[in-house]
């Protein structure tokens, strides 16, 4: 018996069938499996403006394989457009809205299977969370990455654009230079072209086994992406026939593979927010502390922008995610015996996927670093953890000690940075930007880009209870937990306090005595909420445990 029989078969379902008739469905279509196509298409996100074509290709694939495709929508926010104003407070919270609304649509309409068509930062993890909850046969096919821009003979991307604004503030770039960047860094549709959060999550979807080969890397404008979408539509029918479900695929071993490849690729720090939340929905508890264990045994093989000069199109040409996995498998770093959405095991998928460019994907015996691209730090300033993209930190900043420059909002910090009030050696502290205190946990791409643009990227660190964009680089330490609004130690930092950062040792310390911290804690008073009405206010009330700044799992 199919799930859809509850709305298409029997006398009691005659009213349901009348509504399907109103949709123009034929009896033949109602007798086939009903496959929900979750379309994240919209006309405001560059990564989503091409998804109508992807969706049409998926529908063809489903139809060719004997299913009835039915499209319904999912929302998506462009983090770049939302950056630097109140809109960024809404970005992360959409992940849970996407998961909840997709679950509601899938359950209410008794679909037999799903094909998810996401692309950008919170859209991908939100739909993965929904897939794990609903747990019916599901395949993902993303919209694909943007091609890199070309400015003055060099490849560029969105992070270059933000840094250009900082350079203009520093007087090292003219308005005409900035305008050239403005018109050239984002030349096509697609998710922004570096290893930022969207591309990180699309690659990790492939690693988890929920997307087909090329899901994370085939550029949005390539016709190969349309072929991939057709195959995704066909493949979901095979999964339905074999009854292979998301929780059969997204197992503990699959998440360990995802963490391993995360380290090798040098993915966004936001993967440390999303992977545990997706795992939770799949019934797997993923403690972020295990990330350092995985990092210790996993070499960093890729330096994609912003960590280096290569882009998603280069990774695709070098063999893509499967080639990276094949390199890792040379030292038995992956679980290869687990099933994937291809209907085959990980080992079968990656067999023969060779590394075609050792400058883009370093051979496992010649990595960029013997340890992974992310690090989880702890210490008296972050007792419940924080995260840094180690692969994007210059060597001289792996260990840093300096005076705290304290700001209670991102906006105040940017004014100080652009005003020349931050000097080499400083540690910029931006607080009250966490899930509860923000509310919404804004990304800090603007301040990190301003620091880089002012020429301070190799001498100034930044610490926040907010989070960092995958486009951020430098000693940018985010997700500090407990957050300031919870009374975490970051709320007790005072101007001029010495902060010690040791990324190799995974330590973040405030050089203040325990007695002094306790005295400050006794004086600390909670702040009035920044937002008192609407969804953000309700969201802030859901964030009640002190560790939610490190792993945002709204259960």
C-alpha cells in the first residue's frame, strides 16, 4: 500500500479525488506514486533564479520513471542581500521555518516520495531536516554554484566584493575600482562561487548520500546540471521501489563521513550549526567535540575561496566531491559500506573517481595541512565551545594574544573598524548577536571583510557569539557559547582585557582570574530583548539552553 492511497483510493477518498480532479490530474496520474517536488525557486536569490528549470527537469525524470510529480514551494533568503541590516536576523531562523513548513506539506498531502530542490545557506539544511523527519524516499538536487567572476585577470567572488568595500574605506581602492568589482564578481546565477555555506552544505549533501554525484559542484549554468536533475527524478522512483529512506542513508556513519569531508574541503563554520541539527532530526546525536578528533586524523586537501584562489568550478573539473572522498579513502578515513541515494554504497560510488588536478585537490600525502579545515575551541571565554575555519587563518594568527575591543553589536564594530580605531594586535569582540541576544545570530561577514579590506586580516582577530559567513577568513572565531544574552563569559569581557587564542591547541582564554570573573558575573544584568514582537521574538524565546549558541538545535 502506498502512502498516497490514503488520498486517492476507496470510497472515503472520493472527496479527495474531486480535488485532484480540480488540479487537472487524470485517473492515470492518480494511480501512479505521487512525488512531491520541493521547489525553492524565487526571483530574489541569485542561487534560486534558475531553479524553475531544475524543477522542470526533475518533473521530466519522475514522469519518465512512472511517477506523478507535484510541485510545492519552500522559502529561501539570500544571505548576501540580507547582510548588514535587520534582514540578517531572519536568515538563520528560516532554516526551521523551511523544515517545519516542508514537513507540514509533505505529511498533509500524503506524498509517496520527495525530490528536494534547494541551493542556498539555510534552505539546504532546512530541507535535509525535513527529509529526516518525514522519512520517505527522497533525493536532493541543488541549483549549483555560480561561476567565479574575473576582475583584472584574477578570479573573484562575493567575498572579494565585501573586502573591496573595506579597501575603499581604507583608501586603497577607488570608487571606480569598486564599481568594476560590483559588475563582475557575480557573473551568473547560482550559489556564490567559493566554499561558502551554501556550497559547503550542497557538497556535504552529496557526502551524506542524499544527492547524486556532482550535486555540490556542477556549475548552475552547465547543461550537465539539467541532466543531473532528470536523473534525480528518475532515481527517487528507484528509491521508492526499494523503500530506501533518508534515515536509512543519514546514519551515524554517514555523518562521520560528512565531518571528515568537511575537514578535507575546509567547509564553512556554519556546517557546525547545521550538521548536528540535521543529525538530531535523523535520530543521531552529533556532539561538536568530536569534530576535533575527526580533524586530527583528516588532512585538509582543498583551499577554495576564501581560503585560497580556487573556486567551485575548479573543484568540479578536478573530479568533484567524489574525487576528494577517493583521496581520503586511500587512508581508510571513510565508511564505505553504507547505502546512498544512488542505490549503491559509498565505496561503489567513489571507485575510480580520480583526482584530476592536484593543485585543486591536494593528494592525501601532500595536504595543505595534516589536520582539518575547522577547529572547535574551548576555554574560560567559551566553555560550551566555539568554532573557527582554521584553513582560512594565516599561520601567524594561529596563535594570537591581544587586548579586547568590545562592541555590543555588529553595527558599532563596523563603525570603529572603518573609522580606523582598530589597530594591529587587537581582538575585536562582538557580542549580543547570538540566537537569543541578536536575536537570530547574524553573520559577521561585514566586519571580517572590513578588517581584511583595511589590511588587518593578518594582525587582528574577531570573536563573536554570532556566527561567520562561509565567506569570512582570518582569525574569525564564532558561535561562542554560552552567548552573552545567556550570561556567558563573553558578556563579562571588558575593554582592554587580554584574550589569548591558540587554534592549534583548541584554546580560547580570557586572561582574567576566576575570582574577577565571578565578581563581574555577580554584577551582570540581563538586557531587555531587542525584538519584542513577531517571529524573531518567538524564536528568541525558544532558545533556552546555554549551549544553543554552539549547536542550534531547536528541538
